[in-house]
């Protein structure tokens, strides 16, 4: 006899949890649709070659690889030596995110797609990461992307979409942080430190966690270029106002082509969002995530006054599909962290109280004929009313306890043979009130 | 540069297909809910020990096993020899079906559950089977089960549920075949062949494919018991009428305890279903699937006059959770073959023609200011109307071609600055008709 358990980092979802999770997914999905995104799904399993090399060497190690089977396994075992790696025993793996499979999808179905292609995808992904609070090995991603246009209208659309979804989820107290890789590149270029671009951006991205002083200290310790420390120190000492930051940037980047282009993009997005009444957008030049793939706008959304970290992330990428042989396709996308949103909404009790999906009526049959209960059930269901019949002849107390535990609002007691005008007793399980009525009154 | 592809037996689902798939899932889900089933989800990955030994040795070979990682992989490699099996390199696997994970779930969450527990579960499963038409390596199962009662009301409920779902899917021309393991057992017992039970049932189950003569021939070749051949030959020669079969069975099983019990169960279900107006139930004593786990009723649903095979299967099991240490929990469940249903509905064009989920309006901005289009978009969306804005300043022809290809019903042309009474041109993409109107008339 086995004591049952599940792999660490995975979860069972019971009805109560799943109903709340689906509430989140349904809202995200309906807004994605409203904004004109179309659904796709890709397989859970991808060829290993599709996934490796796309997430850095750390990412490769977090892949759940599928073991070779049958003769292929035997052959791999026979050919193995002490230097063999897990790659020698696997040709397939579970997807690590939805972005690389989407890039693969675009290239594979290129001839069937019309661009700009707006797709959404809500599916689980798997990472063999060290499990901890809020970090799971199997979790859902909710992505929306627009591929095949470099129009900044798309960025404004995504900002509108984020706002509409988070407001609908009662998470209106959030900030959408925005940056642009080209601005970062321009700034680093103006202080002649472009060979340290990755290092510099990795350091300044930590400012939220370690503060301005430590960031400047780290820059001093790692970047042999005083003008670089000074530039970022000046930037981080600015007043936290959009106008002041934009005007500072326009001065600093005045003669830098790439930086100026980034600044124009940022300006365009901020101006138009403002005109649409979106006032939760905030420029954050230290935002430097995803610079391996983002080439323009970078987004990250946080809840105000909360330490949870980012609940939505995204950005523009010009080279997404290049690795699969298709260049010149610019795209921009966002990804909702549904797991974190779920945890937050639980923490702040933001789920509607009437999320139950129990049937409205439970029939307790006190007549002699089991067919009476079944007839009543059929009568209600034919009126498209959700109902169940307690299946056993247990004591009344046990039946009521059951109805209570699965949160049935009303009990229908029947004592006679079924007819469509029959008398029933109706018990309101919340108030305890019991009334005599005609079955045709139920709705 | 890689030429992208996906593992064999897996599929990408493009919007057109996914919308149709979701139509099926949504109907199944809404009926499951209406009948009082609550949703659960379990992890894709289960401990290998949870899955192995549950599906026979053939099933074990079809498991997608997850390769050990890091130090554990190295250790397994070091300890390996030519007799090592894939089990030495894996501790986890993708689930093979939803039934065993459900049994594991029940036992693991026993203290949180109220019985009878009615759950539904719609998730993918994985089998490393030889892919062929209609058989995939990743596919969805749609299961509904009632656990914790042996009331035959549950069987009648499931028959009603199957009927309601298939009718809603326009697959009303189907037959629900029903049998009972106890009847099979009783019949085999009356001819003193119980040691050949598995062999006999496996042979008679093939009657649909190979016909009565071949079945009797196989019985003669494999079962050294003349009364057995004669009994089944007599059964299969009966007129195909419920009454005749039931009366024959009641005579044959008159003094067989187990068989009589099965017959009573079958009678009860057939009688009550008939009273509820369900007339697509058909007794089929040769139905002998799943006898490793089914202990009572056995169901299988086929489309009339079609060679597709079973589209729904199910049955009652008394020992489902025993292997995980919990006995005395009787359950009964059904599983919809969503993939086959999808193929059938495509074949017979049974999907509604208006399943598209494209936005109703696409805005083509012919004004000078990009913000005008965004304002119109916001105006429509604030009225909860689904709309998109073509993001680029491409030629009109290209924009209209795009709208056509993603099946947008109406184009909104704007030429002026936004105001809530502004004049627009509205083009019906199907009729080609174009009218002048006020933006407030859009809905």
C-alpha cells in the first residue's frame, strides 16, 4: 500500500480554489478577446532542440526533460560513459514558457498567418526550479502578443489592456513601469561604456532592492569609467516626475541616435496613454529585465505598497523568431503572473463572495418511489435549472449536512408522485426558512 | 538556423480549431456543472510510483517519464549497467489518464472531502502510443465521476448526462450500450468456466469486429468447456430486443447470486431511464471493456451507423482507491472522447457557423492624429464592444484584406477628431454596403 503524494512544486486544485483560479483566467481571457486577441495552444512537449539555448544555461538546467523510451533508451545507455549528460538521454522536454513555443509556432505556420497576428495563450509551463512560496514547478502563464508590426499603437493597446484587466480584478492600485532598451543603450553609449552594457544594466536593475547608494557603489567597483557612475547617480537623484525625467533624458541623449529614438518611443506611449486617461504609467529607467530579448519598450507592473514584486511583465522584441529562421518580425507582448495575482487576491479577499458553482437545488426524496426524485430532477433540468438528487436513503440529518457542505442554497423535499403542479417543501439553507409551494414556482 | 517542428503525436491548435474545440469543452463543462459536478485539477506530473502498475505492463511502457536532473542523474548514470531500465533514470512521469490521479487525489484529500463527491476534470493526458489518425500522444480527457455511494441513481444520472451533452452537440443519433460485469461473471460461473473469465470476456468483446461465428470459434479453440460455447452462442443468437435478452438472462441466472445482482442493477437502470424518456439505452452483454477495474455497470457510447468506435466510456468501480490504501469507496464515472467528438463534428459540419470570436469592429484611421483612432477604440470598448484599431498606416487595400482574413464584420472609418457624436463611415464586410452614421449608433 502506497501513501499517496505529488511531486514537489506541483499542486492539486480542489473545487474551491479552482473556481477562484478560473475566475481570474476567465476575466483575463474575456479581456484578451475584447481587445481582438485570438487563442492558440501549443503542445506541452517540445523538441529539446526548440527549447535549449533560449533561456541561458541556467534555464537549460531547469527544463523537465523527457526520458528516451524503448530501443532509443537502450542505445543511449549502451553508448553512455561517465561524461554523458542528461541531453544524451532525451530528445524532448516540457515547455519552459509560452514565448519560445509561440516563436516556433509563428515560423512553422508562417504561410497560414495574417500579420499583425494577435494571439493569446493560457497554458501551464514547467520549470525544475527550487520550489518556495509563490514559486511552483508547474504554473500557468497568460500571454498576449502582437507580432508583425512595429507600430507603437500596440504598446498603448497593451497598457490599456493591463489597466482594464487589473481594474476588473479589483487590483486598480497598481503602477505600470515602462522603460525602453534604446534609452539604456543610449545612456551607456554617451558615457562610452557600451562594452559593459550587460553588467551596467544588471546592476541598475537592482536599485529597488538595494537602493541608490549600493547601486552606485557597485558601478564604481565594476565599471572602470567615472562618467558612467556620475551619469547614473545624476539620473537616480532626479525628482521622481515624468516631466523632469523626460527633459533630463532629452538633454543627455540629444546627440545619441539610438537613445533619442527610444526617448521618442517612450514619449509617444506616455503622451497617448495620458490622453486616454491612463494615469498609472510611470517611467522607470532602472527597469532592465529581459534585455537578452527586448529591443524596445519594457514593461513591468507592481502593486503599489506591496512587496510581492511584478505581477505583469512584457516588452518589444525584434528578433524573437530569428533563431527559427524568420527575421524582420517585430512583436510586443505581455505576460500575466496568474499565480501571484491569485495569491494577492486571496490575501486581500478580492474574490466575489458568490463564486460558488453548486447546483441551486438539492432534492430530498421522501416518497416511496425512487423514480419520483428522478422525475423532479428531470423537470428542473429541462427548465435549465441546476439541481441534484441525494442518491442514498440516508438519514435526513446526513443529507442536510451534505447539502450544507457543498453549499446548496435550497432543498426541495418531495413526498408524492411527480406531476408538474405537485406540492413541495422548499428549505432556504441560509435562513433555515421552510415554505410550502408548487414545483412550477421554482426557477 | 533550425527548421522548427513539434514531437510526433502532438499538435498546435490555431484559433479556428481552438474555437471549435473550446465549443465542445464549454458544452461538456456547462452540463457537468448543471448536474452538480465540481471541478478539480491535478498536476501533469505524478510520482512514477503513483502511475506504474495501474495500466498493465503495456501501459507502463507508454508513460512519458521525466529524466532525473543534476546530481541524481549523475548518480543514476554511475550506478547503471547494461541491465538498467528507464525506471532507474526517472522518479516522475506525465499522467496517463485522469482516473488514477483522481484516485490518488481522493485518498490524499480524504479529510477535506464530503461524500458523495462529484467531480469533473478536463485536462490533457500523455501516452507514448504509436500515433495514427485520431490517436495522439497528447490529448484531452473529460471525466465526470461520483465517488462514495453505490446508489444506482448515479448510473441513471450519468446516462441522462451523456444524452444531454450529446444532444447539445448535435450527436443525438447515438446508442448508449450498457452491461454489468456481474452478469458476465454470473454467466461464466453458470457454465463452470470462471478460471477463464478474462479470456472469455476478451473474446466476446470482439464480436462487433469479427462477428458471432468467429467469436464462437475462438471460444471453442481457447476454452475447454462446451457448455460455455453453447451458452454464448445461444445468447448471441437471441433477438436483439431488451425484453427478450432480459428474460433470457433471468432464466439463465436464476440460481446465480452474482449474476442475479447484476441483472437487478441493469433492470433498475433500464426501467428508470425509460421512465425518464431516455430511449437510446441498449443492453449489450458482449460489452466487456475495463474489466480490470469495473465491478458493476459498464457503459460505452457509439454513434449509430458510424465506424468511429466509442465516443464515451465508463463504469462502476468498487476498488478504485484501494491501491492507495482506501477501500470501501464505490464510484462510477464516464469519460468523453473529446478528440473523436471533434473529428466527428468536423466530418459532419456540426459546429455552429457563427463560432468566430473576432472583434465586431476594426477602426481604420484616416485622420491626421493617431490619438483619434485610440479615442474611438476606447469609446467603443468602454461600451463593452470588442474592437481593434489597425496599427499601421498601410494602404487601404491591405487593411481591408487584413480585416477580411481575421473575419471582422464591420469597418469603422474615421476622418475627424474624436467626439462622442462624431460622424463615421461604417462598412459591412459581408455585404460590402457602406453607410454614413453617428458613432453613438454603434453597439
